[in-house]
């Protein structure tokens, strides 16, 4: 595990991790309450990260709900 990352590197890694997890959720065959709850939590995290002034630099320049629409 990496322990010497800067805050910027951690935020970049967090964005990638959340996007990866959302992509996996979209591929789930059964979208039960648990999956939908996870989806809402990840979307909320991306929406908070969107306020970071460098978010666009790291690819967070989109509407997470539209890009990762679970419906």
C-alpha cells in the first residue's frame, strides 16, 4: 500500500476507485435495494469531490447521475 501520497494523489485515486465501483454496479444483474443504496452513496461522493477546484483536471467534469444512470 502507498503511504506517501499527496492529498491530490489520494483524491485522484478516490475518483478512479469510485468510478470503477460504479461501473461494476451498473453491470449487476440484480439491482436490489443494497445495490441502489451503494449507487446513491458513490454518486454523493463524486458530487462532493466535484467541488474540488482541480476536479476537472482529473476527469470529474460531468454529471455523475447522468453518466452512471442505474435505471
